[in-house]
């Protein structure tokens, strides 16, 4: 759902789930910005692309769970405030 465009949704239910997910993402990002723990110039689009890239990277290996924790840690570290 997060790696496709809304015009590729199979059902109205998928679109509704996408909208709910994006609203939740905005809430989390806003709270993290207010708390000063989010990289200040990270956008919703940036995060979306980073998550999609991470999901793709996991799929190209033999075992998708093999590097899951490692990749998620790198992703989370990179979006925290204070990281270049």
C-alpha cells in the first residue's frame, strides 16, 4: 500500500487505509518535530521514500528478515535530530 500510488489502489477500502496511514504518519512526524527529536528538514515524502527503499532492500535478499532490524535501525538513526 505504501509503495504504490493511490490510482493503483484495488478497492476503496485500500484508499481509506492509505489515507488513515498518512494521517497517522503526519501526527507522528508533527509530534516528533515538536519534541525536537526529528531531523528538522525531513518531509513526509522523504520518509515515505525511505520506508519504500528499505522495504525494497529487504525484498532483494534471500531472507527478507535477515537484515530487518539493521536496516530499521539505520533508518531511525538517520531521521533523528542531530544527524547530518
